[in-house]
């Protein structure tokens, strides 16, 4: 697999996993937290404990950890290309 193809795949996978995590956090803050906020303190704590226990599953960890790892993988060609060169040559996107 060529380096440019690997870089493109890493960028796409990074975008997907990061977007999934952003959507999860947005839905949580727009829907779950306001709903729990209107309940009693005991219900809020119980609800948060159950959510925390159930969200730690394989899909969540895959998206969370792959988002970080794939970002580093997508960034590596840019860092390697820009190391030792003038700042002006690195101001454009690596695919140009």
C-alpha cells in the first residue's frame, strides 16, 4: 500500500471515529444531562453510575482509542515531511 493511500485511509478513519465520539458527547450533553438534571440528586447519581457502567464497552473503547491512534498515524507523514524544512513549505496541507 502506498504511503499516500495509507495517509488517506488514516485521515478518513480518524474523521469517522472522531465524529462518532463527538456525536456521542453532543447527544449526551444535549439529551441525557438535561433529562437527568431535572431529577432528584439520588436519581441523578444512580443514572450516571449506570450510564458509566454501560458505556464502557468495546465499541466505545474502539472509537475512543482508535481516534487518538489514527490521528497520530495521519499526522506522522506531515511531521516527517516538515522536519528540517522552512516553515513556509509546511503551511499547505500534505496532500497538495
